C-alpha cells in the first residue's frame, strides 16, 4: 500500500524500488488462483466461490500443519475484474498454467484445490468446451480458446489479471511504471507528443484525437484546468467502462495522473454512473490508497505536482454522457447540454478550461507512455489506431467483453470471437454504438470496424456496445425500443428531440400495432432528417440513427408491417397470435399459467387458445416443455424462442 | 460638453405642448398616441413644474435592471431602454423621481431618451421652459432659471421674443 | 447578457447583404434592421440564449468550406465570424422550420401563435398525433430564465423529455410580477391581473398595492418588497425612501421638492 | 412504456405532487424529525454549495429510499439553492424518487441485450401481477415497487431482474410468480 516503512513514497525511486521488491516476493509463489468478480460472475455467485476457496485452502494448510508438514504450494488467491466471457461464468483461472474453469459452483472448489492445485490434475467437467464447428473438445488453456486468442488487450490489459482492491498487486503487474517514466523522464510536452503521435482517439464515441484535445487545452492560458474522466456509461448493452473501473481502477487513475501532469491540472473528477456502485467503491478505495501512498494529493512523489481526484456519482441520466451536460451535472445543475459552439477546452466546468476523456481513453494512456507511441500506432488502421473494447451481447454464443485491434471485421468479431449466433440461427443484424448507433445487416459483415467505416455505414462506434440479433428479432421493434429508451433519456430542452422522439415513437408504435399507414415511412424520414440537423446536442442529432439505419437496410420489414400486418420475426404482439399445434399432449401446464384464462382444454387432450382472450404475453410458450406453441403472423408460423 | 435638456420651471405655463409633442414623436403606430415621457404639473396657483428624466450619473433604474436593458447612449448621454427589457418594472419602482413609466397601450417601458439628440418637447416648448442646450450655465443663470418665478405667460412670451 | 463587449467587428453576409457586426454577437442579434425575418420563440435579447425552439435555424458556410457544403445552425447561439455566409430562408431552412412547427402544432394544438406561424410555413394541419391538451406551453424556458433574472427563481422546469413541464414548486418564491406571463410567447401562463384588488397567478393569490393619488396599480405587496430589497442591495439613491410604498408616490413629493416651493402643504414623508 | 400525456404549465403531473405522502410514512412529528436529522447529518459532510446538490440528494435517496419534500426544503436552504432548482434536479435524474417506495424494488433490466431476449414481456407481466406501473406506486400489499433500469451490466444473463442485490438471471414471464413469492418480505 505504502512504501515498506508505511510512509508515503517520497520519490519516484522509492516507488520503483517497492515495485521490484513486491515482484521478487511474488516470484516465490507457485500458483495463483484468480476468481472472476465481474458483475456477471458475481451475479452467479463468484463471491461464494472465493470464500469457499479460501476456506478450502485454509483447511488444507491446517491439515498439513497438524501432520507436521508444510503446504508444498505457495499460492495467492484473488478476486479480479471481469474476464470477459461472462456467459460462461463464474470463471476461475489458475496461473501460470492458464487453466480456465467455467461455470464453477461453490461445491466444485474442493475438487479444484484437491485435484488441480495439489495434484496437477484437471477437473474435466469445468473445462471450456469448444463448439461443434471447431471439433468440440475441451480446452485447457484459455489462450487456446478463440474467444481469447483472437483478442488483443490494451485497455483491458489488467482487467481480470489484477486484484482491483490491492495496490501491491497492481504494482507487481507493472503498474505506475508509465507514470514514473512520465514524471521522471518526460516533459509535459513530450507526454502530449507521445499521445498525439500514437493516434489515440477518444473512446467515448466522438473519436476526437486525444492528443489534439490536450494540446488545445494547453494553449488556453488559464490558471486552472479541470480534468474529467467520463465514466457515465449509459449505453444499454455496453459495460466496458464498468469492467475497467471495477476491475482495474488504478490504471484509470494512472492515466488521469499522466494527463494531469501533461496539462498541469490540479483538480480532477471521475463521473461514474450511479448504477455502478462497485465501480465507485473500487475507485474510491484506489484514490484513498494512492493518497496515502503520496501518489495523489500535494507534492506527488516529491515532484511538487498536485492532483486531487474526486468521484461524482451520476444521477441516472443518459444525456449526462454528453460532455456539456455532464459538466452541468457536476455543477449541481440539471444535466441539460449546452450548444456546441462554445468549446469546453476553453469554457467547460465552472466556465474554466476543461479536458474530458472517457475511462477507456485514460486507460490507454499509460500503455502508450510505457510502450511508446509507435507501438500503439502500429495497431489498428490508418485513421483509427490501437485497439477497442467491445461488449458483445445479444443473441451471440459468447457474450462478454472483448478487445480487438481496430480493423477487425464484424464477421471475425461475431463469428470467430463471439462463436456465432445462438442455436446457429441466421444472423440478421448487429447494432453498434448504443441507442444512438445503427443496425448493420448481414451484407455489412465484412466491414472492417473502425470509427470512420462504421459512421459511413450509418452506424457508429459509440462507446463500443455491439448487440447481435438473429432472425427472431423484429427490426421495427428494435427501432421502437431504442426510441423509447431515448424518450426517457432526452432532457427535453429542444423541440426536435423532445417532440420528435415522442412522435417518432408514436408512429413506430402504430406500425408495430398494425395501424401503420402508407406514407408513414416518408413522414418518419422527414422527421428523422430534421432531428439529425436541428437538434441541440449529440443525443438528439444521433437519436434517429436506429430508425434511419433500420429503414435503410430493412425497409421491406417496415413495409410488411404497414401493408400486410405481418411481423416476420413474430415479436410485435398485436400482429401475432399464439396457436397450439397438434403435438400438444394436454399436460395442462400452459392452461394453469395463462394469466387471462385464454387456454382451454382437458387433461391429455389438445388445448386451444382463445385469440380474443389472449394478450400475447408469451407465458404459455415459455412454460411449454414440448414446444407445441407456435406464433403465427399473417397466417404463417413465425415461431420464435421466448427465452434465448 | 454635450447638449442637455434644461428646465426652467418658472417659464412653464402648464400648456402641455411638450407632452403632446413627446407623445407624437414617440408614437409607433399612427393614430394610437404613446404615453408622453415628459409631464407638467401644476404645483400651486403660481408654480408649474416639468418632470423629466434627469439622466442620473448613477441611475437607480440602470442599477436595478436585471437584464442590463437600460444603457446610456454615449452620443446623447441619455439612458435608453433597449430590447433586452423583460418588463419586470423594477426601474419604475426604483426611480426616485418617477421618471420611468409603463405605457400600457403599447406595452412597453418608457423613459426620456432625448429623442436621440433632437428632443421634440424642447423644440415645441412655446415659452422656453424646456431648452436643448449645450452651454454650461453659470451659477447665476442657473439660479435665475430655477428660482425666478413668473405667473405671467405674456412676460415670458415677451422675454422669448426678445431673444 | 452574454454579449461580450469588444470594439472589434467582423464582416459577414446575410442573405447576400454585407453586414458588419460586433465580434461575439449572435447571428440572430445582428439581423434586426436588415429586412430579414428569422422566427424565434425562445430567444429574448435580455435573457441567456437557450436554443430550445430551433425555429431560428439558418444555414451557414464558413470561409474555406467546399461550395456545396452548408451547415444548419441555430442563429440565437451561433456567433458571427469573419467571412461567414448566412442564409436565413433557404429551402433547407424552411423545411426544417416546417417540421419543427409541425411538431409544435401537434404538441400545442390549442395555440393560436403556433398555428399562425405554422400557416406561414405551409403547415395547416399537423402530420403527427395531436397531444390532447388545452395547454399551450412549449417549454421554451423563457419564464424560467426571466424568473431567474429578476432574482426569484420561483419557476423551474421539472422532469425531463416529453414529460417536462414548468411549475412553481415553491409558491412563496413567486411575487406575482407577471413577467413570466407577459413574456410567454404562447400565452401559456394563465393569470388574473386585477380582480378587485387581487391578483392570481400560479395558483397563488396576491394583494395589490394601489397608489392613492393616481389610483394606479403599483404591484403586489411581495413585488414591492422584493424591489425595495433589491434596491437596498444595489445601494440605490434613496434606499431609505424605498421603504415607502412606491417611487410613484414620491414622484409628487419630489416634484414639489424640486420646484422649491416653500409652502408644501403636507410634509413629504407623510405622502402616501 | 407508452409516451404518456404530457403535463403543462400549472398542471404538474404526478412527479411534483410530493406532498401527498402516505399516512404511515408521515407518522407525526417523529418521522419528520428523523428525516431532518438524516438530512443534516448528510449535509455536514459536504461543502455548502450548489455543486454538492446532486451528491447530497444521492446520499439522501440511498438512506431514506426517497426524497421527502421536507428534506428537499432543508437541502435547498442549506446549500442556498432555490427550492425550484432542487425540485428540478430531483425530478430530472432517474436516481431520485419523489415518492415513497415499497419494501423491495423489483428492477427489470431493459438494456438492449435484455430487450432482444424478451425483457418487455417481463415488465408487462410484473405490471400485471403487482398492479403497479414502473417507477410509480407500490403494490397493494406495500411490499414491492417496480422499476426498469437501462442496463445492469449483466447482459450475458439476459433477461435479468434484480431484487436488492440479488440477480435473477434468464427470467421468463413464467417464473415471475416464483420469484415474487420467494422475495416476499415476512
């Protein structure tokens, strides 16, 4: 936590010495068990597994000690951040072998300790199984799993590796080397040069060059510069920033410290989404520890540099991800965006120069300083350098957190890393860039993902959410979903966004209810255009993208809804009817569960759904064990899976 | 020194020509006369008085205005109401001389702006009670103009004719 | 208020006219007198620019841009620049104003102001679903900003998105000055100015103070008190005298004082 | 969630009518004393300026489960922020509730991943069984409130419902009744 004698590190040298010492001690350890404590794994009981593991190890120690023996494995067990492969959680890995266990339950810990740790044997049922198209088979090392082997982790380099609550652990993994290098060997100008040369672009969505932003802030000669780290990750289906803040808070802070050094900033805020309490906890813990260690506060490492970092919890407003709204929120005001004509590097928080960067952006900075701008620039594409973290979710086999170099195709990401679509259903679309992004169809699968290609295709990089959809997803419904989301998140300041979203929802709702009129699509397109050009902030300007992109690529689906009253995906409740087919064996389960008593039928006899009473809630289909309930639309069966 | 509107109360005969002239000069729509910015009063049988904005150096109206809608025109030295006025009426309350007013017909706050340097009141004043002059008065003149009483309109008219 | 005072000027063209404008001014601020009409509902020269109604959109082109490329900006928030070209009534501008008015017409079908404005842009009937409301508020925030300007902050906009509405959560803060109601572009704030010496607005009733001599209504008790306090804070000419009911009362007093009439019948202090 | 009819000037919708607290919550002076004591306690930890407003409200909401009007008044006074602005902020941000909540809050994730896996059906079913609207009201037995959240970051287990700290993964309309039964407070 602090230097060996418990006092703050007085100099860069002390810090490096301490890191070396920890590393030496670590080398004595034979093995390390890492329990993933990402949100997914915690939800599935990772905390219990960790507790149980500790207990098991303790028991063994005692047993051996009682017998007068010493445990012949020294090991450390720790909770780390998200490993990424959330769908296979809870995950336990054992280093240095790289053994990768999935779906671990507390009762499995005994086996893990006894077999793997003590006897070097594998627990077969816990190993990751390859998909059929890869020849099945079990994989021992996670590096052999395509999900991992195709990734390149920069921003996520320490997520899943370090214990986010342990500063020593972070030092042992090479933490603060970059900051030490920056403060000891580089001038602020050098730092900005490196960042600019690396070609790092803001990871929050707009993709503005970070180096240029810093440089322009430096040009504004004012006494105070504010530094803000934007952790208000509002995009549904995106959790990269969360994973970083929870799993590797020190890297975020290290990036901010390097930024503060370069810009001469003395005050910094981290704005964290209120739905992420664990991120707040870990960041606060990290700030406290760094302050005690003399790495934050006044006279950092004896260099005279001052930096105070505070955390602010967002109030639960998506629009606060917009930088000017975020600053209003930090001032204690309603998070309404301000016109973009005033640049925040000149007049931002409290009307003082402000530099705002995303969590992922800050996390990339130490890596750039550490390994050099050339290294970073060697990855990715010409105008989009480096790597980008994505959260790959939806109807894809391996949902989770990934990071790839810019320029990977959508196909590689979805099919090679993501393992393809659940149940090997046909791929329909992928939605990128959060609610303001766009949907790309199968025809765009070979698109090389970077800031500009996505924008050209009518989608956007956004913060990096990637939601995969199969043929059981109705594109009109998806568009409606996003508009509904945005209605709730619009600040309501300007007319095109506030009224436009309301009317857009109304029009889409009518279409999904089978009340659409010919001409509606044209009205929607006109409206979308005005929203795009006339809205005040980025939220309003990009709000119509989900609609325009789905109309662009899936126009026939809209037309089907309007002209024929058909929802080919079987999603829109007003356009579908539930029907029990002849395979029904009369088990009565659906009848008992139906909330409106729309199902009649006697035991062991075919059941019937009364379409007048049916409210299309889907309960019957979700409880039927024999898959006898079909969804019909326009007289055709369009059955869909209720639960993926 | 720039021109100023000087008032010589003893010359005022309460004929209300200034009010009429002001009203006409400030009427935005022909046919609906505006409220005059200048007013004359009969104080007693012998004395009349012309009430006119003093264009104070540290004007209350200006200070109390929340939107900086009262701005001094550097050319005329007069304080003018501009389009930033939100109609709160603070100025009316604040002016100790009652020279800010609200025209409820044309729905605007009004004050004397010396007609941008060509005050209609002074132009039409038949007795010289209102003068648009740039000369600085001597103490004696000032005293005379403010203190000399006259109830006889003819003598005033004579005096005017002599000039 | 946000206008920066600077002696520097810039040159731009607005609809082909060459215009010289002070640096830092917004496009909308420099259009009066040019014969150019830019509609606007939420802008007021005395209040902070807000940019809510989006009716004042214009097309601009900066020097150095490709000839075909123009950008739509809100003129109330866009500062003039050297060499800027502005079009205030192009097809694109009219089209977007039309959609905005169409949306507003759906939002406040009862508003005459919006209907008249809509007719100017060829919107006679909204193409969207009308919101069933008698209300004509369009959330331009003028009332909120004005109330802030006069130093009361009684009015606040609440909630967000389409659910946004304007309210006075703290009735005590309202002084019944009617500034909000008078500034409202769509006359959405109902009030009774004078009903037997009472004024009603925002669901609150106020007592009116009347000048005894002229019989003119001076304002509500709370209003006069607020101005007096404000005057005191600002250190005005006669803060003591501000304690009297109104300056108007003093008008007559001062008239007497200034005319140097010795035989004033009643002492000034007692004039009420 | 259909777009609801909008409120206008002078006709505040549900959100502003905070004064109508339930009787059991305003059990006399004692309750309000507790509220004010909690408010003062929280205020003591922050600099008394406008910038603290949101953080103070956050803590207050965490502690009391909602923001009683009395507490808001106190906060406005202490931080020297107009009450209207405090109300505006309290109604703007999702994190704040201006109405008392049930003993437990069922949060249904309506993030995109959950949506494409059928979260809207969960919400519909919960609305039916609890007879409350998301974000409004308490179920008749006083046990549950319903809320939708945009993403709880557990996309891999979609659709997800959350009660307290507990995640219910891969929910279906069919097993909602079971979940509610299990979570029912004693």
